[in-house]
C-alpha cells in the first residue's frame, strides 16, 4: 500500500479503533496490522501527538503479563474529531469513486 495513503489515514484509523475500545499502544499496532502493514514506530509518535492535542487521554492498568500498561482513551474532543474525520472520509471516498470508476475489460 502506498505510504502516503497510510500516513494520511492512520490518525483516523487510530481514533476509530479507540472509539470502540480503550487500547494500549501495542494492541493498536496489532489491530491495524491485521489490515495494513505498519510498524510500532509509526503509532507511538502519533499517540503522543494525539495526547498533546487532547484528543486522547491515558491511564495505567495492571497487566498479568508484566508491568502496568498505558491505555489510550478518546476524550470528548477526540470523539468529535473522529466523527469529523468519518464525515470527511465518506465525502472523499465518494469523490474518488466518482473519478476512478473501474474499467471493464472485454
């Protein structure tokens, strides 16, 4: 997949996953990696920026597998931003689909 496509849509993907459940960083990487190739190094700077922008908050939760994990949770601003991205994505998708209609081969 084109790296620019992923770069542009990754924030929306993270916010959308967090809309459904709180996650720790590695869990987000695994969830997204099931659909597209990404590295951990891509997600953590994004999560830091989302926290600085107050779109997510964090909390620690004990883990049976080791030290406590830092979980990410959408804030009210994050919920609003995810909804905005969702509307923008649907509009963008419709526009691209109107331009790039598949050509039938004979």
